C-alpha cells in the first residue's frame, strides 16, 4: 500500500463516501430494468402477443343462451 500507514487505509475504507455511489448505481440499475421491461411490454402489445395471451387465458366465451349464462354466473 505504498507509503501510507495501514491505519489510514482502514479509516478510509470504513468511511461512508462510497455509499452514495452504491445507491446511485442501484437506482440506475433499477431504472434501466424498468425501461427494459416497459420496452418488452410495448413490443408484446405491438405484436399482438398480449391479445393472444388474454384470449388463450379466457376460460370461456360469452354464452349464447340464458341458461348457460346463469350457470356461468353461479359458478363464480
């Protein structure tokens, strides 16, 4: 460690100067992750993937007659 005494390095490492740098880095990573996730959602919406997933996830369509509609309603 050159000509600097050991106790000076220990004091320097124990200080909190690097805390703000770490906090900025964590916030930057979180922000970039959100931007990337929004980009993926936008691409999925643009390509029709979200509509296809919602259609596939629907357990049923609208029933045509009243009896089927009431059975569906009572099922919930």
